C-alpha cells in the first residue's frame, strides 16, 4: 500500500505538470551548441561536502550523471562494475560487497561493516542486502577512491559510493522511461516535479525492474538471478531566504528467487564456464526485502556567510533469504534460512563558512545507530536416500528441523567529531588539513542452538547444545587528512595527500564456539594526482598514483559448523601500489571518446599464516589481495549523425579486466579469468518533442564471467555466481 501510494502520487503530479510544461518542449534543443562552446561543461560534485567542480576537486573520483546511467542500463549499484575500472561488486549469499582499489570487506554478517560504504543523499548504509535500492531519479553517482573517513563517515577505508538523487526544484516538469527486452524484461521509471509556490516544491518518482532468471536451475527453484523490484519516493522542499527544509520518504519492495549458484566439488576440479547448462538445485530459494526510509535536512545560511546543516534519517529493512545448503555430508535437502530486521538512525550536524574564503573550515558531529534482529539457521527441508519417507532408516530422519538456529539481537553505535580546513597559502597553493575522532560500540546478545542428530548425523546422540552468542566491542580511533593542492593555471591542478583510514573490528562465532573477536583495520594512503582541461575543455586528462599500507586486514572464510572456527580474521599487513588515468575528448562536433584505466599491485606481508575453512594452516605471505585485478580499463565512443530533424547516436563501450582471486588464499578454483565485455546502443532523439528511443545490447559476446566464487566448508562445495549474460532490448523515454 505504501509503495502504491508513492507511485500514484507520481502519476497525480504528472497530470498538471504535463499541461504546464508543454510549451517548454517546443523550443529546439541547444545542448549540442552549448557543448561545443563549453566543451564538456562543468560537473558539480559534493565529494568534499561542499559544491565544487569535479575538475577542481582534489580527490580521485568518477562521476556519472543520472541520464548517462540510464543510457548505460545501470539500474543497480552492482551494474557500476561494468563501467568503472576501479570498482568490483560481488554478490554474496543474497547480499553484496563493494571493492575499490582492491579494498573490500567480504564480511556481510550482522557484525560486519563495509570498507566501501554506500551513501544515499548522505545517509550511511550498513547492511549489504539493501545497497541496490535508490538507483532511480538520480542526479549523479560519485565514486570516491581512497579513504574518505575525515568528512564522509565511518569505515570508508577503500572509498565511498555516493548516490545523489534529484531533489524538488522550483520548476514544473517530469520524465518517464520504459524498457523491454529479452528474459521477459519490463522496466519502468517515472518522475514529476511540481512547484506549488515560490518557496515550496514537491517531487515524486518511482521505478520497477522485472526480468526472468538469467540462469536455469535443475530443481525446485527452476531459475535464479531474476529480478522483481519496485520502489517509490516522494519529497518536499521548502526554501525561503537562507533557510531550507527537505524531507523524503521511500518504500522498497523486492521478491525474487535469488542468486543462482553453480556448485562443484570442494577443491576442484574447476568446471568449465564456456557453456553453462542448468545448475543443479535441491531446494526452493528466495530473497525478500521490504524497506522504508525517511530522510530530512535543515539548512540555514546566515547573512555573515556561516552555513549550518542538520541531516538525519530513519531506515527500517526486513530481509529474508533462503539458500540451497544441500551438501554431501548429511542426507537431507537443506536450506540456510536468513532473516534480519535492521533499524537504523543517522544524524549529522555540520557548520562551515563561505567556501570562497581564504580559510574555509567545516566541522561537525556524526551519530549512527543500528538495532538488528537475526533469526537464521541451517534447516533440513526433507531427508534423502535411506532416510527419506518410506526408506529403511526413515525413523532416524530429521526433516522439518533446524540443525543449528541463531537468534541474536545486535546493537551498533558510532559517534564522531570531525573538522577540515582549507587555507590558500598563495593564489595558486592551498593546504588542507582534517581530522576525525570516532567512537564505535557493538554488542550482541542471544544464542545458537545445535541439535546434533539434525546437524551432524542422524545417529548422533539426541543432544541439544546451546552456545551463547554474546559479544561486545568498544573502540575509539582517530583518522586524519593532510593535502597540498597546486593550481598552475585555471584549468590544471596537482594535488598530493595523505589519509589515515580506519574500519572497526568485531566478533563472530559459527554457533558452536564462543564469540571470537577480530581487530580493526587501519590504512595509511598516499596519493599524488593531477586534473587538467585543455582546448576549451574539449580534452580532459586526469591521472593519479597511490600507495597504501594496510594493517589488520579482515578476511572471511566459511568453516564447518562443528569445527568451531571463526569466519572473520585479521591476516596481518598488506601493501597496495597503483595508478589510474582517465582521458575524455570531444573530436569535432559529433564524436566523444573516453578511456579510463587502473593498475594495481597488491601483496600481503611476510610471515602470515591463516587457517582455511577446514582448519588447515596456510601461508598466504606474498599473496594478492582478493577482488584486485592487476589491470582494468574501460573505453567508450559516441558518434552523432544528423537524421530527419534530429540526431542518431551510436554508442560502443567495453571493459577489460585481468584475472583476480576471490579469497586471500589465492586458490585457483575460486579465481576469475581475464575477460572483456562489450555493450552497444543506437538511439534517436528529435530536435523538438523531448523524447528519445534507444536500442541496446549488453555483453555482446555473451561471455560467462564470474561475479563471485567461494569455497564453502558448510556445504563442502565450490560455489560460483556469474555476471548477466547477453541482454538486449529497446528503451523509450520522454521529458515533459
């Protein structure tokens, strides 16, 4: 009902807006002429928590506008990996984690924190199963690289992905987009903006994304990697003089079969991925998500050029996930059933002076709270073989029974004070200094209950073992930033900076042992970069080199339930050395090209021995970090042609990635080979009318590319998940 209300609000707003905005569609488009006068134009970002030009912001970042993302078919955070060479996104047990520059947190448990958080309009997202919401009615996405902990929140050791939605504007207008394609794809997005007065405006938008499963399953689930997602958002903005107030409400709903996993024998041999037949499947699977978010922001700019901002929000999610956990060690078709209900509060207060001042200072207070309930366990759906119904050992069977059941309540709180100052030493030289002090607390109460006949063996003694899952953590750490920015000309900048990043530790247990603590991660990152615009901003050349010293790297590995091993552990130090370069060029009036490349050299330190999921000590000294390809590059070209009172645009892009591992153990069985994926589109847009139609194909060569791989010592299998196969379709959009 809540989602229906928001979507109906969007439709209701669209009716009066269409009539009032009709005159605007009669004017010929002048965007191309302006582009030739201004080159690529100026892209405004808020990477440093204040508006600035992307080319004048001393941070390595990639920016993607909402329109460009729609044209590229990016409808979720996971899709970013297809267009950004520094980003890898891996699905994991119905959730996902993000890696930037080889830095990622593979801990997607209720205690884990991301190393690359997702921020929606400044609202920090902690749980990995909800990172794909909000990817509609976007103004832009900013991908910030390297530690961002001084100004942009907790745990951002690897970077930050910031989603900025379109806010209400004091104009009337709207848009609508519909897409159809193979795999039964039918996607839609719409939004409308209405200025009710000179001081008050409202905006409503919504999206639905549906397609059949990309992968067929030989079993009860029938298919996986499907999608059925809907979301609606309604916003209001009041603005008068130096005061503004904004509020947004959003409801999300997702119901799918879930991730499709190809399972093979633990330890190999690794199957061929050239031709993928139906994946074996033993039990029904599903993923459900219902979420409600409300955000608000109050801002006041004084006549004396002081700016005060208070931003807050509340987020409630209910997530359930059912995985096929059938394995050779127990005679049953098994499911791992997960359920979490996190309730999250964010608050941040900031004060700053005029950013054009010689001394620009920002300071603030941040508070994050999350209360989560976990109701999960390993469940025997039905028995198999001699223990099945009618079998000779039926009486020993344990169907419809949890082998292990987790019931936990978790509280997480993080507070911080922060400040950053930028001072113009000369007209060309600027010094920036910042610091943040963070207090983190985590606690978990509850228990795990093991019933041995349903868990280990039907002949095991009928014992019920209860293991307390209580745990506590309290940490406080400083992080800091020092930077020097030199502008030799109005169109060039050279910057050097040093940042300390920090991600809190935690504790874990697989249910048969007491909570096992693990420590925080710390990262010292050094970076030297340059940003340049040439030839009337028709050529942009940006590059950077960086070095990171990693301490206390948190790694993840599944382990057998009875072994009592820990799934998360600190494996010691690591070094990261890398370079990135981006070139964008306008070639004449109708051709645009772009190349973006990244090089990474990652290496764990010496003398590091870690137990694998079977309890075996393994020397990982000198191993590469997971999710860290040595070389990646993306390239694109757009060519315009005049046709029938409008223009046709041919677009081609591709991404190459060298091979990389999904585990600190650098096991060949869970390594992706190097790959190249290409996409293309052809669109037509008239000079008058405000509409556009586009035909597209993604993954042109239909490559089966790994998205995630795992050695699972619970089901004793190697598990593989894949990026989408070749998809194609037609998209039509209209602005009014």
